[in-house]
């Protein structure tokens, strides 16, 4: 997978440990006829329900395009349905990651989880992805709740991405250069917030994505040729 994100930290952050919390994900599939829940809000309340629908790490492995390596040791579940992903400094001697022909020094261990199922918007249908989140926004942090194409890149839909600027971003990619990106203020990062994306077929080829923060529509963007394309969550 190729990606446009920055590939390294400009400066090591002062903290050595930060958590990203996810509560009650809810993913549903919509067609003209009905709505089906694919990932219920109880998914993170036990190891068995997590394992049925999610796997640790990225779908392609432990590394992506940042200075953190994913490890199952950084993932915690709790009986009230909260998933906690924690970044900590990596033990010395990590092999560098490789992305886009570049070597990236690994400075942190962190956590990622990927849904076992893939999500391909269908003609006349769509998906809702919703989550309650507590996400850090400090410099050097980069949590994300996102979809990316299984067979290449793009499509990519960033349903919530915090790039260490204090803001939250919502992005839809048609190509690496044709991107709609919306950054807005992210108040009180220490509190829970809700994010939701509604993805809908427009014309049998393209989709629209409505991005919500705390129940308010922030922006509507378009995804070219997304219908029928399977995405990872
Ligand atoms: C989970 O979803 C059910 C209905 O699907 C709802 O009644 C319940 O309040 C939800 N729980 C939380 C913690 O949001
Ligand atoms: C991407 O394509 C969709 C569908 O054609 C369109 O609505 C959207 O404006 C395009 N995005 C950009 C950045 O051009």
C-alpha cells in the first residue's frame, strides 16, 4: 500500500505513554430494504467477541508509515466494551520499518486492530461506521479510525484522524493528489467524542461520505469509483 502520510516524527514527543480509547463501535450495512448490524457495540467487551470480528495489527502486518510498530501487547479490552490502544517507547534494537522505499526508525510500540470482514459499498446501499473515542492530539501522536482499499490504494476514507496538530481530520481520496480533506477543531481531547461516517452509493460507481463529529455533520465528500471496492477497517 502506498500512502501520502508523513513518514517520521519531527521531534520526539515529551510523553512516553498515551492511550487511545474506543468504545462501542457500531458498523451497519444499509440497503433499500433493510439495515443490518455488522459490528455490534458489545464487540470489545470480551476476548471471544473481539476475536470473532477483529484481529490485532494492521491487515498487512505490524508496520505502516510511521515510527510505531504494532504489537498485540498494546491492546486491552474491558468488560464495559472499551478497547484501549497504548503507545509506549519501543525497546532498543528495533529493526527499521520500510515504506515507499524508505527506512523508518521504530521508536514506539503501539496497537492497531483490523476488522476481519471487508466492506465494499454496494449499488443502492452503504455503511454507517460509528464509534465513541478518546484520542490524544499531542505532537507526534497519530491515532486514526479509517478505511483503506484491500487491493491497492486509494480508496481511503479517514473517518477520524488526529495528526498531532490538535485538530481532527476527515478525508476522502480519489487519487494521491485528488483529496478532499477537512480539518476542524477538536475540543476537550480528554473527553469522549462520537464520530460517525455514512457512506452511500450515489450512482452505481461513486459514493458520498457524510462525516459527523458529536452528532453534527461536519462535511460531505465524494469517493470516485468506490462502489464494489472492498475496504479494510
Ligand atoms: C448498544 O446498542 C444497543 C442497541 O443496539 C443499545 O440499546 C445500547 O444502549 C448500546 N450500548 C451502548 C453502551 O451504547
Ligand atoms: C472525487 O470524486 C467524487 C466523485 O466523482 C467527487 O464528488 C469529488 O469531488 C472528487 N474529489 C476531488 C478532491 O476532486
